[in-house]
C-alpha cells in the first residue's frame, strides 16, 4: 500500500466522480513465440490460424449474448462494435496479412499476427490522428485475442471484482469495459487509451467515470489503496486526505442532483425566457451515437461527419455501402432532419484509402480537402451524393458542403448533385420528391467575408467555429506550443461569425453554428445575441445548453452582444461574457 496523497493527470473521457479502492488488473501480456515453419507444414499452420479465428468468432458470440444485458444504449453500442470485430475476423488486412506471412515467410501463426499488427499500428501512428489511433486499438484487441487463442492463454475477466472497486490497468479493451457492472465498479483509470476509442465510448454509455492516458499511474498505486477518479477534470487521486474525500463527496452529491435536474429538461421545448424557440441539434461522428442522440431531445442532426465511412479500410466505400449506413441513420432519427456533411478528409482526419489514391495533398489542412477534393475527383463525390439522395427517400436530409470559399465551388457542386439526382430517377431509384437543401460550411475567413455572395447560392449556412478560429488565428490546436493561443473570443473570429449570421439573415436562409462554441453554455447568450437560432453540438452537451438558453431574454442577449462586438480586446470580451452569465 502506498502512502500519502498522490495526484495523477490524464484524459477525462467519461464524466462523474468515482470513489473507492484500487483493484489493479494485470495486463497479462502474452509472450509471442517465433519459429520457422517448413514448407510441408504451411498448410497445417494456416489451419491453426483458421481454428483460432473460429474460436475468436465464438468468443465474440458469447460477448454478444452478454451485451444484451447491458443497460440503455450500451447494448447497441457494444453490438455495433462486435459487428466490426466479426468483420475483422472474417476478412481484414490483419487476417490477410498474417496468412500471407505464414505462406511467404514460413513463420508461425502467432508471430505472423503480431508482425502484421506491428505494421498496421505503425502506419496508423504515422498519421497522427486520434480517430485512427482509436481504430488501431480495435485491431489490437482482435490481434491479441487471436494470439491468446493460438498460445492457449485465455483472456482475463474483469467481472470478479469487489463492489465499489476502481479498476486500474495498463489498458482496458472495449470488450473488457462492456463486462464491467456499473453497480459494482465505481470507475476506472488506465495508462493507455484516448477519448476517441471504443473503451471511452463504452464507459460513457455505461455511465462509469473514467480517466485514460495517465502514463505514470501504475507506479503510484497498489491493490487496496483508496482512490478517486474524476472523469470531468481528468484527475486521479490516490490515498486522498480526509479533506479531499469530503470535497469530492460533496461534489459528487452536487453532480448527481444536477444530473437529475438536467434529465427533467430532456423533453421540454428549447425556448428562451421570452418565448423564442431555439433548435438544438446534435453533431454525429459514428452510428453508435444514434441511441444517445435519440435520448437527448434533439431537433435533428445538425452535422453528420461522413468521414467514418472512409476510415480504417483499404478502399473507398461503394454507393450501396454508404447508402445502407445513411439510411439507418435517417430512419433512426424518426423524421428529424439529418444534415450530412460531404467528405472532409484532410488536416488531422486522414483516410489511408484516399491518401493512397490522391497523394499527400489530402493530408494538409491547406491542401486538397473538403469541397476541393470533391470537385477534383467527382467520381468519389458523385458516389457519395447518390448515397445521400437515396437515403433522402427515408426521411428529411440536408447536404452540407465543407471548406467552401467561393460561389463557383457551390455552383459546380449543385450541378453534380442535380445530375446525380437525374441519373437516379432515370434508373427508377427512389429519392426524395424534392432535392435536399444544399448548404455550406463557413469555416475559412474567405467564406465569412464573402458570406453575402455565398448566401445567394446556398440554402443554409453552418458556421464551423473550430476551423474558423484555427484559420483566422493561424493556430494549430494540436501543437502544444501554440494551442494556448486558440481563442474563439478573439475579436477577429467574432466579427467573422457575425458577418456570416447577418448575411444569412439578410438572405433569409437558416444559419447554425456547429463548433465547440455551440456546446459550451458560457457562449450560448452571445450566440443567440448574434442571431443564431440553431445550435449543433455533441449530444451530451444539449441539456446544459438548454438550461442556459431557457434563462435568456433575447433582447438582453442582443444588447450584450452589441457591447461585446464593440470591444477590441479578447480579455475584455471574455469578462463581459462571464459577467452576463453570472447575472442569470
């Protein structure tokens, strides 16, 4: 048992406070043997791998049975993940590569799997992308399961732990996490992992407080230590003092009360104190979020990032593949509109299939990305548009064009969309009776400054405050040396946001904001004062934003926004924003 209070930092990936005792879960790393296989034994070695694959699929089947007992949306989330696992165990780069290594290099099956995993992990790591790093974790889970089956080393269960335990581990797989019982496990913390991974998604679905990515954690804990996991602030406190425990107990009680109050707002309309209705929509990254979005009381999906369909695969998805995914999302929204942003691979969102096909320019934040890529390679764009149009037959859909900077781009895109619709109709393929509204992302300064012209060729605007801030201030948020300079309250950023909303108002077209500002209650009054009546954010942010907007009088918000827009100093602006919130 360690002595004295120790605090570790990590990433808070699932909110809440967990207070309990440490239960260290050993990683149980398997030593992978390496040996040569004679030519006469290749067939038998391939059979060993196939037997391990069959066993792994059977193990996934057992997990699927257990997943049925998971609460709420967790069952759907886990089934979605297990479907992906089965696909990886059927036909994937990992399986094909391992079989090729056995045949060509004459090595044993477990070593072949391990070597192929190493190459895949290295390729993903080189792309420096959080989403791809999370998908690499899924592949590692499958590879480790195969290796365990080959060396006859069973995976360790996390179900037999004392009630009130907080699990501390090198890493927890999504399958491990799904087997945690929220009534017994108070939280967990790991050395590895990230906010984009399925482990984090499962933790949130199960409402288990979790902190991941704390490098030195295992050096400072022992079984039986008292521990606190703060999933909101990304803090882990080992052997907390009585005063620390009392403070966290008080905060935990406050959070539980706040959560109950917020939950009561779910089905209440999003109306300001003076009767103005505000549309609260959800941003969607993955289909597994559909259940969570459905429970949040949203008025639609304001931003469906379609990139997930292109990630973690060696080829570009077909029209039918994209259609099936989009159809399920549109139907799942039950008549609420779904805004599909067309492909926006670039910057920190790299798809290997596109990188291989179109070159390094797609990996640049200032390169061939967004609408530029779509218009340079219209075959990819038209395939996606056809899938979206086909999905529009099953519910209201809007098409959102990213990285637009000129009216020429919008007109060319419109022509392609109209031609795609005509082709589908000629082939008697069902689409909506009328063409879906076509909107544009305002996320580069050039688009904001020419918003009046763009409003004449667009059906709606969606302001992407994250990229707009980055491009306006020339700041890379992933660069820790300048990330502190990223500031959405910079006067230049606010002026560009205001230009965009006013241009939309003059043209009488809808305008929403879908960056991080939309999901932060501190900025709600300012955004409403600047004219926004639609906000799109992560589903978990909606209750707090709804509570804030229900306190706001629109005229007062307009007056405060006008005062703010007269300021030249971001510090003064921040003070005025906080002051207005304090008056609520």
